[in-house]
């Protein structure tokens, strides 16, 4: 009953910026945390950034610290990822993730979006 939809991916040259959005909709009771992961073919999906509702705590992969920023609009159940100083190695499919509880009381630790492609050219 819950859906995560990513948007904002595309093609950008190295050094450029991109802003990803992920909107959660459906029978949501609460969201404990939201985050962004990325994956390239043949590799494991990796955490890029996460934000925890309690305390608004953020966490970033070392490779993106100082370049990416995660934020949330709780009223819209939306999480954003501002990506600056993009590098070719940032090229991947970016997935939105949420730890949420539905109105029916079901806890989903890993609720995933369908992903959005980010391609950085050199």
C-alpha cells in the first residue's frame, strides 16, 4: 500500500549538480528513516546517505561527504539528495529507501523505490 517514487535523475557532466527527489505515498503511519542507495551492474547496492527522523540525524558514505546533502520534507513525506561536484564514479542507479510503518501496523524496514539513473560524463 506504500509506494516510493524517485525523480530527478539524468545525464550531467563532471563537476555538475543534480537533485534527486523521492516521494512516499500510501497508507503511511510513520517514517523512521529514509535514505538513498546506489548500485551499478555486478556490484552490491551501497548506502549513499540516510536521514533518521528522530533527531534528524544524517549519515553519508565517505565517498560523498562534502559533496552530497540529504534532506527531508516531513509534511510531504519526501526525501531529497542534493548532489554537487559530481564525478564519473557517481554513475549508478539511485534507489530511495524507507523504514516505515503502515496504518495497518506493518513495519517495513526496507521499502524500496524503482530507482532513477544518474550518469556523469567526464
